[in-house]
């Protein structure tokens, strides 16, 4: 009846609740599978959101560069105040001069001409529209091609951040499983030692065993307790790390649906399926290839600075000049102009030449970086595959050790019950069993962790997360 009531309550809660996001689903479901944890991380992680915003930013930058190919239209207004007017002088005789002798007329006209004529007015106003359009701009065309590559590079960087996030979530998920399994091992050990102490206490009360055996049994229980508490704390910290990577509330109650035992039987199968022959999907190598393409185009854009450019300009404005500020009496005279501008680079003090040489140096350095990165990645692939191979061997050996240690523990316990063995044999066999179980779990964890790092290096994305 309690079970049925619980199911009914869950059904009612499911009907009245409306999931708002993937994170809300994580809050309502404490048990998480690995694919579900990765799905939540990809939708809620700030790292992925920042990478996606960077793509949008680069797209805006490309559109801004593309806008340079369209006409640029502006409206402007100018005002200037004349402090001292320009004086214009005229030479020759002044027409209309009469009433004097010929000599006097020439002298008077010359005197007035030498006095000069003030030109212009105190206030000058100008406003209107101007437009410009690049007709031939080789360097601008090359830069537009580079901005398209920058968008592709941002997309690849976003993909890299997702791959790293997937790898980190997988490793954090495996860490939670390791912490839980280790806790279960110590919990089993603690329960065995506690049961052993209870049995010895009963026999001690009956006078069948000495106080020394009781003290040793009690000490064995006390020795396991710190390890049990540490394992319990490790589970809590591992879950916090997983929740932080997933981008969900740190106080949310989550748990891993799988355990290390679910992967233990498939280690060799997974190892036989790996392929480390190519790095074509590695994000670092792909980014280096894109950067090499961008540097090549940057070199071409630098070379294009030597080419002539041609532009068209048009303006339509209104001018007004006055001696006062009576705007209603102003006379606005329109004027328009259109022009063609041809610019042929001749000498720039070596600026273009040095920029070209700098780009060539960057290209050489990038090639060296690509070569060194590829070698380091091959070393990393070799290291991860060796770790996986070693982990398989360690797990097989540890599994044999667990079987033998458990058998030895059972024998030691029976010997002690019949009086043929000692408490020291029980404690020693129990310690060997605990060590073997922990080594087995650690071997599986090491394999899964190396596999996650291997997939990250190979550039596998969310579609290949399953083991």
C-alpha cells in the first residue's frame, strides 16, 4: 500500500508539474545517467554559452566588414565665425571715374584699388549629405574573406569547448561512481568488522573468549570508521564537482544511475574498438589549419595594400552666410558635387613591406607549432591507450585477487569460529579483501578516465559519448 501510494503521488506530481527547462528536469529526477548529465551540461553550462556568444560576436564583426562595401551616407552641419575677413585686391583702372584730369583720375583709381576689398561675411553655415562608395578595394575584399574564416574558427572553438565539457563531465561522473563504490567497499568492511565485534562480544560475555580478542575487535571497528567517513565525504565532493560542471544548483539532490560494475565487463571490447590512426577531428589541429588559412589570406591582404584603390564620392549641401543671427532671413544656397578618387600607393616608409615580413614570420611559427602539437598529441594518444591496456590487466588481476581474498576471509572466519584460527587472521584477510576491491574499482576508473581523455584528444563530440 505504501508503494502504491508513492506511485500515485509521483503520477499526480508529474501531471501538475510543467517542465520549464532541462535543469528543472534534473531537479525533479535525482538519478542521472551519463548521457542525461552531458545533455544538461551542454544546455546549462556557462562555458558553452560563452562559446556560442563568441560565434554571434564574430558574425556581427563579419557583417560590419561587409557593410564597408555598401555606400556610406552621412549628414553633417558646420558653422564658422570669421575673426578677420580675407582682403582681395584688384589692379587696373576703376571704371566710371570722372570729374578729374587724366592724371588725377589714374591716381585716385590706384589709391582705391590699393585699399583692397573685404570678402565674405562673419557667419558661415553649411549642412547637407555626403556619400562615398568604394569601387575597387582589393585589401577590403581580402579582409572580408578573413572575417568569414574567423566565424568558422569561432564555431570550431565552440566545438572544442563542448568536447572539453563532455570529457570533464564524463570524468566527474566516473569520479562519483568511484567514490560511491569505494564507500560501499568501506561500508561492507565496516559492517563485517561490526558483525565480528558483536559476535566476539557475545562470546566474551559467555566467557568463551578473552578480553584481548574483544579489544582487538573493537579496535578493528574504530580503524575502519575514519576511512568510511572519508569515503562518504568524497561522494559529496564528487557530486558537487559534477553539479558545478553541469551548471545546476549545487544543492540539488542528484545521483549516478550506473556503477563501475556496469562497465567492468566491457573494458576489452571497448579497447579493441578504439582507432588512434588519425587526428583529423582533433579540435586543436583543425584550429591550427584554420589559422594557417587566415594567415595566408592576411598575407594576400597585406600584398593588396600595394594595389590602387578607386572610390566615388557625392555630396549635396546648403550654405548660408550672414552678418547676424536672424535665421529667418538667411538665404540657403544649395550646391552638389560628385567626384572620383584614385589612390596609387607609392611610398609608405616601409610600413607595408615590414607588415608583409611580419606575416611571413607568423606563418613560419604557426607551421612549427602545428608540427610540435601533432607530435605531442601522438604521444598523448599512446599514453592513453597504454593506460587503458594497463588498467585492463590491473582489473583482471584485481578481480582474481578479490575472489581469492573473499575465499580467504571466509576460511579465516570459519577457522576462528572453530577455534583453529586467530582474530589476526580475520583482520588480515579482511584488509586484503578491501584492498583488492578498491584496486579493482580503481582499475575500471582509470580505464574510463583514460578513455574520456582519448575521446577528447580524438575530437569526438556528444554523438559518441557512449563507451
